[in-house]
């Protein structure tokens, strides 16, 4: 394995290149040549003007794997940036665009460099032990084929791109010399040309080809080869999605621990963790073993006054200014109770592991040992002395006043808010690492019941968690517990709206209102988070903001649909409401979607807009139920349905698409009267949408009508459709013409209208194309 990794990534070089459009060509050449670089005459020009191509000609002469070359090239970058900034200021502007500088700064940080305010580039400080992997013997082969294949399968199933933000060849060149590896294609001499042909030109290799390619040794090579590959795959210079890197690292750690390795952060660059592996000693086990010293449930709390003075433990400002670390409700038995009973807010009472377990935007967590009792704990320390992280830690301690002894809350054992740290039990795992197990309905029900229990207690005191997600749900002492209350909202009257950000929570799991006005959120926001956790556990894929994610048809799908409604007023409003909904759905008689739809249709026929919207939303959520669509949906008055679909554009798209799909399903056993009703229902929905100026709905419904008409040719519906076509003008005629042009089997049914002078020219032209 050759050390052929570029020290400055293509992303950084391109970020500098983008700035070259205003600099003099002579200046570009001057700064490169000042550092003894000459133009390359063999490079392949990229798109861009003469300035960018001049930059390319010099950049192509740099050996980016050579430390001396890279150092000199970074000095060129400094000179170019400072000259650009000076020229822009001379024309009266404020210097380089801050957005472009931020992009460049982020790219440099991923490469291990810092760009300071004077546009100087310097190495970022590296902490920890980046050479930890060297502890893995070069010839060790302890990681079994079972572990390797399961790991590769999980990575592929999660859609993890092994090359991260980089090009595949650029990534592999960080680890291997591709020119020294053979080609599997006789037309080429080395692996690089091989990869370029089959991944870039033909694209006939699967995305996960690398795992089973014998040249790279991941499936059957030494452990060090695989572990180094995994470490590089999650390197900050390769992968900028920190949350994804942490999740994948947790998966890798869980799997390789079975074969004697720990995979954890071993160093960091600019605060971003570098992951590596080390053999476990006879005393080193998984976090599960380390945390297993804590035994027994957390029992009824008793309130104990602390002896510390406010100077030692006091919290400055906020609702909890009189809160003392030693004044929290304490645990009545177990080894963690012993830690809490000895708590005195002294940092020296804990021996922290040298390498941290995890890092977030506001805090870092270390494994630690309580010296007096020998109990393993998690030591959380805020990263900044600024007000926001400090306020978050105060909120965590304040909410512990009411929840510390709750069986589904991660208790605080010791804290010193003034110094910015707190101590919690060591968890045995997270929900994020147990997704497969949570696909079991019984296991999932246990987790959801735990969440509802602790949220109900919090909501009773008017506290909102606002960040319910799998990585914040911890497994401790055999119970699921909700942790990380750093963005909790205090009770009304104690909130600090001037400090609360408008956006709170995690993309994909946070309720929409938390990105609009988090300060005014209600318990329904936490209910949304619970619903997204259920969807994450049961559905394929990962929750994405503003995108529906639902499990397969069944009671859990109905629960997720209700809890994740975009409008918070349409969700269960409390934990008790959700518990009641789960009882009804999970213990009641099982009904088919069509049977449930009949009940909702009856309410829609006699009720108001809410009942109509509920029926349409339910139908959109069950696209694979033909009886619901053909037999039930079309019984709703089309004009009423159209009004509802205009209110629900996302549901409208799904519903119309599903109705179209059922038209071409040859297994459909629909009667002629049902087919006729479906065509005329879509025609009237389209007509209403056109009259309301809802062109998207008109377009979708008209196309669906063409699909049904073309597939089944219901003669008894044709006169009505023909009469309507003759009335269309303007944008409605344009959209209808486009639909007929795309569905010639439908257009040919109405060719007799070509003799009608009232037929719009656009539709006439589309029909003529369809009849040829």
C-alpha cells in the first residue's frame, strides 16, 4: 500500500480556481513561478476562460502527494487570495465574497488547514493519537468473513458512499498507488484506467464493487487494510457529513468489537474527529461491558440538599440560578447512586479517557472512571465558554430537577455548570445502533412506550425536548431512556426567547414548526419526533426534511401518518393522546385499507373540510390498495375532492399518481361502471382545477384521465369527455394538448373532434400527431 494521498484535496483546489475569473493572467503566472512551479504542457484543459486555464496549467505541475510541493502550492494560494482581496478593495468593495471564502475555509479545514483573517493558510492543530491504527499488527486476521460481509451489506443498504465527498479515484489514491495495481480488463495496464472505464465511462460496476475486489484486500486481506480503509472513509477530509460519519463509526465499532477491535475517535482536526481502531485488551471491552457495572433500576427519588456553595456550583442567570449540582433528586440504590451520593462538583474526582467517545456542535463526551467508586461514567463537557452552550447545559441540569429519577430519563450524577461539565451513566447503546432489532413490533412498542412515559412527565411541567431522534435514545440498565436535553424549552415564563434560535432540532426528525418558531412549539412537536423515530425504525431509507416517510400498510403506518402531520393541530396533542391512538390501532380489529376508507368516506360525505382532508390523506398513504381507489375514492364528489386536493398538493400528487398506476394494472378487476366512473371523476377534478387556476392539479388529473381512457376505452364516458375538450381554451388547452400528445392511445379515441371548429388549435395539433 503506497502513501499516495493528496495533501490538498480537489475540493480545495477547485475553490481557489473559482476565484480566478477576475485576476490578471500575468499575476496568476507570477505567483506560481515565484514558488518555482512551471506550466504543464500535458494537462487536459477544463472549461473556463484563459485565467482559469492558466491556473490549471500550473496546478497540473504540482505533486499533491509531496509535502514540499503542497506547502509551496499553499503559499501560492495565499498570494492569489491576498492579491484578489486587495484588487477588489481598490475598486471600493469590501474584499472577497464571504460566502466563497467560507466554502474555501471549510474545504481547507477538511484537509487539515486553517485560513485565518489575514488570508494565511496554516496547519490545523491535531489532537489525540492519529497513529493509533499502528497498534493493529500488519498480519492480524481476526476480523471474520461473517463480520466483513455483514458490514459491507449494512453499508450498502444504508447507501453509504465509501468515497464520501471525493471522486472514487481521488479517494483510492489516498490509500493505494493505483498505477501499481493490475487491471482486470486486458485493454488497460493498471487499476486507475480500469476503474475509470468501468465506473466513469461504462458505469457497469455496482456502487459497492470495492468491497469484493481482491486487489484492495477488504474482504480477505489483513485486518489493518480493512480498518485503515474504514478510518479513511470517515476522515473529515473525505466526508463532511459529521452525523453520517458518527452513525457509520458506531456501526463499524459495534461489528468489529465482536472480533477484538474498538473503532473510536483517536484524534481530531479542527474539532472534527478522526476515527481509528485499536485491539481491545483483556480489560477493554465494549461500552456495554463498561456500563454494565451499573445494576438495578432507578427507584423512587428522594430530594437531598447539597452542601456546595453557589460559588462552586451555582448557575448564572436563567430559571435555575439557585440550582446546585448536589441538589438534584438522587437515585436510591445501585452503583450510580453511589457516584451521585459522593458527587461534589469536583473535576478531579473523575479520570477521563484520553480519547473522547463523541463530539457534537456544543459539547464532547468522554468515557471516565469515578475514582472513589471505580464506576464507569460518561463525562460531558461543553466546548465553548459562550452563552449558548452554557445556557444549554443549564437547561439540562434544570430539567433534571423533575426527571432525574424517572426510569426513562438519563440521570445527571454530578455537575459543575460554572466549569461547563456534567456526569451521566455510561449507556450500553443507542436506538441508532439497534435499528434492525426495532423492526420487531414488540421491541418498537417498548421503545415508544418509554419515550411517551418520560415526555409525558416533561410535558406535565411544560418542558419540551425538541430533539427526539434515535441517537438521543439510549439503552441503560435494560431500559430505553431519552437523553440530550440541551435544546429543551423551559416552561412558559422561564423561557429566554431572545436567545432561542428560530430553528431547533435535527433535519428529518424535527417538526416543521421547530424550523419556523421553535420558541412557540407545543408538545405536538415532540409527538412528531416520536412518529419520525417509528418511521425510521420500520420504513426503508432515512427521514429527510419535508419528505414523507411511512412504513408498509398496517396499524403502524396509520400511527406515523397521524403523528407526522405537517399541521401540528392535526397530530395527537399529548403523549396520552398518542398512547390512546396506539391502543386503538394495535389492539383493535385489523381492517383492510378499503374498509378503513369506507368509514372515512362516510365522514367526508357528511362532514366538513377536515373530514375530507383526512380521507384524501389516508388514500394517498395507501397507494397499493386498488379497491380503495377504484371502489371508494371515486364515490367522493369530484368537486369536493378537487377542493381538498388543492389544499393538499403533496397528497394530490401521490393520490393521482397511484390512481394512474391502477389503470395500467392488468390484475385490476374493475367493472365497466367503475372504469367509467374513474374516467369521469378525473375529468371533473381536472375541470374544477382549471376553473380554480390550479394548473398543477389540472395537469395531473388530465393525464391520469388519459391513462384510464387509453387503457380501458370506456365508451359511455366518451361523449362527456369530448364535450369538455371542446370548451378548453388558454392554459387549460395547452396542458390538455400536452397530455394527449403524451398519450396517443387516448388521443386517437377523439379524432372525430378534428372536424369541430370549436376545438382549440393546441388540442387539434396534439390529436393529429396521435392519429399518425
